[in-house]
């Protein structure tokens, strides 16, 4: 799902791009970018104990790519 990152009343929110019209200042994230961020948060939140789930639902391919890329900079 593509999303728009937008400031509303001083808050940064994510809205569905299909259900909203573009506004000046929006940051558009296509399906792939949104999926990558979702995977990142899922992995990090589970590993940090913020959420606990049996299957964090992350995409294993993207998860592995992300973890390898982060490990390069350590």
C-alpha cells in the first residue's frame, strides 16, 4: 500500500495514498518503500521486546537484506 507522510495539526502521520489527494509537503512512499519500513519496524520491535508475537510477519527476503546491510556498517 502506497502512503503519504504528511503533517496534520503539528503531527506527522501516514495516510493511504489511494484514499488521499497529494498535498504540498507530502512525502510519497510507494509500495516497496512502505513494505521495507514495515519489515524494519517489525524486526526491530520484536528484537527490542516492544512487541511479542509468534511470527512477526516480516518478509524474510527483505529482513535478511536489511540485516546484512546494517551489519556492513558495524
